[in-house]
C-alpha cells in the first residue's frame, strides 16, 4: 500500500472511529499531511483539551500523548509507536525531584511539559517553550525550581532577573547539538538572513539569534517577516510547515541537521495501524493523572 492509499484509508478510519489526529511539527511530512491539527506542545495540549472526538491519535512522543490522556481521561488516546520516548523527559525522575524539593523547601516547581506524568504530578505548574516566561511570572515567586531543560531555564532566567532559578541539568540532545559556529557559518554565507532558534538551544546560540521561540512562533516569524532567508535552529521537521505557510521564503539549517529520531519513529504505516487495530492505547495512573491535570490546567490558565 503506497502513501496515497494509506492516506485514503486513514481518512476513512477517522470518520468511522470518530478520531482526530494531532501531530507535532517534528513529524515526517506525510504524517503532518494526515493530521487534523499540527502544533507545538502548548497548541497540542489546548487542542486535546477541547476536542469532541472520542479517539485521539497523538503523533508525537510519549509525554505528549500522556498529556492528552490526562486532560481527556474519558477518551481513547493512541500513540502510533509505543516506544516513542523523549531523552529530555528521561533526565528527571520522581525520586530525584522529591529530594531536590526537600533541599529547597517551599520553592515552587515549574516543570517543562517535556516530562512524565509523575513529574508533572510533583510540580506546582507546567510550562511549554511558548509560555515559560509568562508561567513563571504568574507565580509571583522570588525563586523557582525549573527543570528539566537547563537551556530553556536559562533563557527564562535571562528575562526574569528578579527571580532566583534553581536549574535542573537536563537538555534536549537535538538542540544541544546546534552550535554557535554552525549558525554563524550560515550567517556568513547568507549575511541578510535572520536567525530563528528554539529556546532549548544553548544560551550561546539563543543570544546571537534574531528571534527565539517555540516551533509555532518560529513558523509565524518566518511567515510574517520581511526577510527572505532564514537560518533555523531547531529540528528539521519544522521545514514542512514553513514551506507550506511561507512558500516564498528560503530556509537553511546548520550543517549537522538536527533530527529527533524518537519523533521520526512515528510513520504513516504506524498511524494507520494504530487506527485500524486500536493499538498502543495510552494509560495514566488515576491518582497521578488527577494531580497532573491540576498543574497542566494552571498552565493553560496562565497562558490565556
């Protein structure tokens, strides 16, 4: 069965099973093309929270599908590949966070959405790369524990110098590999280009960028900018939506083009199989989910 036939079959099954397909920007182009909604973590959470569909097929990594299940516990949430994990989310575990909280009593925990349900349940509020600054501001706190992404934490800390940050030492493998040298080499080659990067990049990279933002914000920046050429510092999957929404713009990526291999494990055949066989259903412990839902909803309220 070729991609065209698979796409037709997926569209048919979506209607039969009252399903919606949500996809992150880092998905393969053919997966994005069958999705009903494509977005960053904040947009995906908001869409999952308000859908009236009975089945949610989540084309992303496991913490994203977990978030959808937490927000909509009565829905059938499927992930097309059961081992689509996240290196960053695995860099913080509940026992370590509990110990860290004991070392900093009374300090609120701001956890990146790139975490497991258990970590969310131990947090005071969740944030995404799109709303992290606003989320920390909403706490009106003198100090916060922020994790697990040290680069996003530093990006937020630079913008809120009045707040003391206790930063977890985690990072995203993809964005950590984007170097200032690789960005500046492209800037030298394309001197009129604007540099747009994700806040998961290192501080050295974000500080030389013309624009720093979530995947959705990067797409919008390219679309709305007067510039014609852009150096992009994030996972290459974003290129598909930029080319669709800003067809007249040229985008270039660093030489060692970053790929998230976990995201790329979600393929069109696996999306079809998930719908056809109702396989890889996501489940979250009820007690954990109840606690996690409260802090996710706090985030959604803070970012409205």
